[in-house]
């Protein structure tokens, strides 16, 4: 192994982390790659290890044992719990924001206050505590404008946002939020927000606390059903770039949203370091922030990293050394589309353990990233709600979508479900 090579520990085990592991594996700077917990996809590019993240000392012990030089954190929960602060204290280089900076995702109230303070365009809002839910209802009744958006303040895995179309629905939802045990911790505070009309898209930024670069943009499909119907999910597919983000809008996003966010976090003495996911609504009054996330999106990461020509590890190392000003981002000219193959029933109950066939038949126009899969008796089986991601590329969005679906059709497992309309909004805009 090259003595300049970096041994890396990647935290996470979804499709996002498989795509990160795949991209890291192309780096000349990579030594050994460990992923925890990983999945059968990440094990193609490195070694999966099972570490108990509830004790961060398990991470530092492993780092010492294996001579790890960089820890990369995929999902939000460990960041919001302070894993970066712990590793920083141990002088272990880590790519991801501190607990305070991760509050941009961890607390919607914090994010809204921050945006108001720094004049960053977003929906109007009011905040109520769990005891004041009656006041929240009175506030909404007085406003009498529907739809209205209710959001649990804390992390709720995509299950803490409710769009209410009437007073009746608002009452039902408020009652549900109050009583639901899974939401009780996230909903100690409740954000009531103006509904924004428009098309959603997201922009992904890498920041070293001072310098930031847009990596790329994408559009996710959060609902389970075709035509954006049914329950919210973690994301059923994505494509990139999103035509709704014209050059003019992207300039506006940079000047009115990204720059003030990075500068604002510096002024708050919580410089933002890592990947910043800016979820946007493109309204008729310009782009506004729907949410910040403190990490790559899943499945957006799976369409963005194949477009990135830079060495990801080199970029991440430059960020940890505050040298992002030396770097510029190179993106290829292709479109990418990702279809999530899910287990029938997701995001509610679903069966696991179904044998998957056809992964080896994918042609060179597409990639497969594992999400909820497991290896059993030498076979790959389903092991989660979102099971696999197929990512096709092409010189046009139409071709990228075509390459994705023709490869999706080669894969099968019992009760496999996927959306048939990923990219439809983009195609409509380009037609
Ligand atoms: P969030 O977790 O804040 O991103 O919200 C989840 C989803 O709810 C978003 O992706 C939007 O589709 C929708 N949403 C959230 N806030 C608003 C809003 N103020 N106006 C319209 N839609 C919203
Ligand atoms: N795909 C949405 C997210 O990662 O939050």
C-alpha cells in the first residue's frame, strides 16, 4: 500500500454510503476502506465492520487499531448526536459538521431562526411548545389560510411533516402529533409554516467552514406513488441535474442562500463543515429554503457522485485541512437517473429475505447501489424498505431515464415495487 494512502472509516449502511464507498474506491489516495455497518455493496469496495455507535469510544478505539486517518459520516443521526465533536476532541480527522452546526437539520426551530436572522428566503413561521398546541390551533384558525404545514422540530426520519388542507385536518394532525409516541421527542416544539407553492429541488454544497463549493443539484421523489401521490418516504428516486434550477436561479441560490448560510454560521461561531444539503422550493418569488440537511441526500447522492469528476477523497481531505479554496468542482455533462427498488408495503410494513436476481446483468449504462440488502447463504436478499438503487446515465435526461428503466427490468425479487415516473417533471420542462 502507498504510504501516502489514507485509511478511511465510513459510517452508514444505505444506498448513499454504497455510492460514497464506490466513489472513494476510485481515489488514488485511498488506503483501506472500512464501512460500519455497511451493506453487501460497500463490501465490494472495502471491509464492513460492526461497531456500536451508541458509544463513540468504539469508533476511536477502532480508529487507533486500524490507523484510520479520516472518518466520513454518511447519515444525520450520529452528527446531530455529536460524533464530530467527540472525534475532534480526540484529534481524529472527521468529515461532517459539529453537533451545533448539524442543528441546521436537527432543529427546525434553530434553522428557521437562523434564516430569519440572516435574511435567507424561507416560508413564514411560528413556533409552539408541546404544551401550547391549543395556541398553535388558535394561531392557525386566525390565519385561516390552507394548506398549512406542521413540522416537528427534531429529527423524525421524514415522518414529522404534515401538510394540512383544512381546519379539521389540522385538528386531527395536532392530536396525532401530541399522542404519537414515536414523535414525542421530536415534537416537543412544533413549527407551523406557510405552505410554499412551486417545484422542489436540492443543491449540495461542500464547505470547510470558510470556503464552499456547490457540488451539484438534483430532484428527489419523496412520495411512494406515481404522480407524487401517497405516503412520504425517504426518497423513491432522483435525477440530476434538475432543469428547474436554471443558471439564473442557481446564481440566486448561491448569493441569497448558500453564501449567507456559510457566512452566518461563521458569525454564529459554529462554522459549517461538511456536506450541506439545501432543500429548495422554486416559487414564483424565487428560490426559498424548505429545509437544510447536514449530509448528502439518499437517493440524491447516488445521482450526484457519478457526475463528479473530482476525486471525492481528495476534496474531503482538502476540506478537513481548510484548503477548499485550492479546489474547484468538475461535473461531467451527463444526466443521471436513480430508481429505488423497494419492498412492497414500504414505508409501512414489508417482508424481508426475498432472493434478488439479475444484478450481474446490468450493462455499462447503469450502476447498482445496494441499500437494504443482506447476504444469506451466498445469495443477495432484501433486508429493508429501500432495497436497491439503479442509476442510469445518458447525454440527455430522456436517455438517462431509458437506461435506468431498461436495467431495472433485469433485476427481480418477490414483491419488488418501484415508481414508473422518475424524472417526469424534468422531461416536461425540457420538452
Ligand atoms: P422537510 O422535512 O422540512 O423537508 O419537509 C418534507 C417535505 O414536506 C418537503 O420535501 C416538501 O415536499 C414538504 N414541505 C415542507 N415544508 C413545506 C412548505 N413550507 N411548503 C410546501 N411544502 C413543504
Ligand atoms: N432524499 C431525502 C433525504 O435524504 O433527506
